[in-house]
């Protein structure tokens, strides 16, 4: 059985648990990170020297980095559905997953840490406002992508929707100014109908 280490309110852990539900993968979860500790324990650092969650162990195969784990679960448990068989379609899915990590997620740092976690060095109104503007600008690319399709790749839900979906969920929960992006909002409504989203993503921000 696959084991997942991580706390349920980490969006990176949400990605993994959502992917497990979509792939009908049986798993057990062990609390780790923040108030649960464990990440500095020697046995955890042996699995992930970065001391971060999530980490999985699938019958002895250890893997860290959330998007890499989502890809692995999609391939192992959702080949042909979550994980596209066509190499170009798969490359597009991976492109959008990389976009989530490298382009979208960095703009979440200031508003999330400043407004939700209230970390003193991030409580800077001008930096938070700039990040909010940048988030709307970056997400406009996703709005264009979703103009003529139900999901990121087309008519079918795939692994690409999971990392972006949890990040957009957080964006919509933040008390910041947002540009109206109708296609993103309609897509997010569709995601909310999925059992995996309902089970693993609808947690309070913290």
C-alpha cells in the first residue's frame, strides 16, 4: 500500500491525495509537517533530505516533490485517463504542471504568508498588492486556455488540473483583489464537483 507523509491542509499534500482518489489508489497517510513535526527526524530526512512534505513510499519506492508524485500516481493508477498516453498531450500536461510550480505558485507567497499566516516579514501591503496584481495577470493565461474547453487539456480531466486546481482554490480564498476570470471560475466550479476535490481540497487556509 502507498504511504503518504504530510498534513491535510498543505496544498502540496492535497495534490497527492486528490490524485490518489482520482486513480482509486489505496493509501494511508501519516501526519507530518508544522505542528505534527517528523520532518526533522532522521528517518524522515533519510527519505527526503529537504525535510519537506509530501513524501510517498509505494512498496519501497520513495518519492518527493508534489508534482513528481502526482505524475507517478497518474501513471501507475490512471494511465490513459489521468496520465495521457499520447506523448504530445502528456507533454502539454507536464507543461501546465511546470507552469503551476514556476510561474503561478511563486506569486502566492506574499499574500498567503502575509494575510493568512501573518508572518511579520511578509506583512507588507505594497508587496501583497503587487502579488495580487501579478496573480491575476498570470492566471489570465489560464483563462485563455480554458476558453474553449472544460479542463486544462480539453474535454477530459487529467493530472494537469490537479496542481493548478489546488492553487486556484487558494487564490480564490485569499482576501485580495482579483480580476474576474470567467473561464477560470467555471472550470473551478467543475473541479468542485469531483469527489477528490471535495474530500481533499476543501480545508481552511492555514
